């Protein structure tokens, strides 16, 4: 997981961010948000889950994993930080991306953090 603050969730800023961070040899899985449609031609394939029609899983196509990350991020923002300053938003995203990426390591997160700090 990699999270980045972008200028807008619409149009060119969204497309630029996805193109800069997702390998063009990938199959893109998204929901039916209209701003993802222009990305279709830049990837091998683009699978869409139509949330507007109550669709959440079709075979092996789903967005539940990323939605789980965003759910944890939003819960943390509301429960831990209460208010998020735009000046520090990237730092908050970095923290939650690190937590998400480290979740299956087996060691305590504090131990992982100490090891990285010492390296």
C-alpha cells in the first residue's frame, strides 16, 4: 500500500497519480467512480465493480482490500487524531500505509519500527 495526497480525486490529478504509481502491465481493479474511466486505456485490463448497482464482488474482482485500508484510515483519523491538518496529511497516510504493510509481519509493530530506525 502506498498513499499519496493529491490535488483532486477527479480528472488529471487522479490519473497522473495512478499512472505514476501503478505498473502499466497491471490489471486495474476499481469501483465505478467515473474518474477512473480514462485510465482504462493505460493498463492491460480494467475490471470495474459497480457499487452503484449494489455489486461488491464478481468472481475474483473486488475492491474490498483497499476499502478495508481506507476504513482503518478513516477510523484512525476520527478516533486518534480527531482533526487532520492538511500540512500533516501525508505523514498520517504514511503511518497508516506502514501499519497496513506491516500487519502480517508477526513481530510487534514497535519492534519492527525500532529495527527500521536502527538500520
